C-alpha cells in the first residue's frame, strides 16, 4: 500500500507513519511543521516527507498522486485554542479536509480521517453512540463535524471511500507537553516528574474516555481496509471501560511517578464537556476493532517513556 499521512510530524501522525513503515508500506508524510516536529519522524527514515500547508490545494493533490490511502490527521487541535483562534482553526480544519477530499477525488484514493468525540458536546445518554444528535460546543468541534459532513457527501455523491474516526482523548509516548493547549496526560506526567504542581481546571470530576495511541493507530489501519458498508460513516475510537476523572488520572500518574503532588485549582475551561465515554459496538461490528490497552497499562507505558526522555 502507498499511503499519504497528513499531520505526519504530529503526535498521532508520526505514530501512524512508524507503524505503516514497520508493516512494509510506502509512506509520504505531509506537514507544515507549524506544530509538529521532524524529531517525531527521526526514527522513520524510510518515510518520505513533504513540507506543505493543508490549505494549499495543489500541494495536497500533488502529494496524493499515486497513493492508495490518505490518512488525514492534520489539523489545528484543541478546543480552548479554537475559542481564541476560531478563524485559523476553521480555515485549516475545514478547508484542509476539503482539499484532502478533492485530492482523493483526483486520485481515487480512499480516505481515513480524524474526527473527534468533541462533536457530541454535552449529552445525557452514555455511553455515547454514533446515532446521537451532535451538539458541538466549540469551533474545533463544529469544524470536525463539518469535516464529517463533507466526507459523507463525497462518498454519497462521488463514490469516494471515506471513513471517519471520532477519537476520544488520545494519549501516549511522544505527546507534546509544552504547548499552552497541551493535553492533560503529558502535562500531568511531566509536571509530576519535575516536582511541579499540576493544574486542574474546575473540580476535577470531569471524566474522559482516554485512548492509548497504539489502539488509535490500529483503528486507522482497519479503517483503511473497511468494507463498503462502512464508507461515508464515522465511528467512535475510545479506550473502553469506564471513563476516568481528571482527579483519578492525576492519582494514577502520581502513583506511577512516585510523588504526592499538590495540584493548583483553576477555573473550568470554556467549551469543555463534562463526560465522554465511547460506545464501541459500531466500530467493533463494522471494522472489527476493539481497544487492547487499558488506562493503567497505557499510562505506565507513557510514564516510562517520559521518564527516560525528560531525564
């Protein structure tokens, strides 16, 4: 298989490139390096790389020439950031996805794209299943939902095979803890390893379905070979089991790092939802995918990686 991976120098994209090359596939990574880094691909020398902006339609089409599958991971991430930079977030995420779909139209490639559990917003029914009416609370979430609508339209009207994956709070080794909008897992781990005070927004009882990176990569590979019945649809990709509160997460990280941190309490963040928990029945039925790494094992693996690299 010849694959194009957008957002290849980012957290999820680089893990996907690494797995694809290890499995013997030919890989071209595309990234504008505004947030990702080539350091993430340093151990994947067999992957070719193109520095380009997702909003540059011709660059995306040229990159897709001759590929079988486009794994579309590139995006401006973070719910809080999208509230500060809504135009940039929407421009990159929606127009970038449209350009990927146009590239697939030109080359007849299949598309597997990253959506997000944030499209659900606040719900009263749990676990969250794909038939629920989406209630996005941020420009980021709304842009991801728009990407799903575009992909579904390209499948329905143009016959482009697309599969969307609604990621639930992905974490794991190599995730960047430095950004102002970094995910909670790497920030907690690095803060604990360095003896700092981790920040908890709100009461810390907001809970998430944390998903280990290897399970996300596996879901992408299964989606690339999805049967026609799955085309034009979006599927939950979660960690399985019960959701973990932010307070519980910090407790696990503290135990694994051997510290007793004194967290700083800050106000709840605008746009955040209270709870996420994925119903995985559809992804299991349609793609044969189920997570294999639970939260405690995933955090142990992640802490081990950060302990080595932070030191």
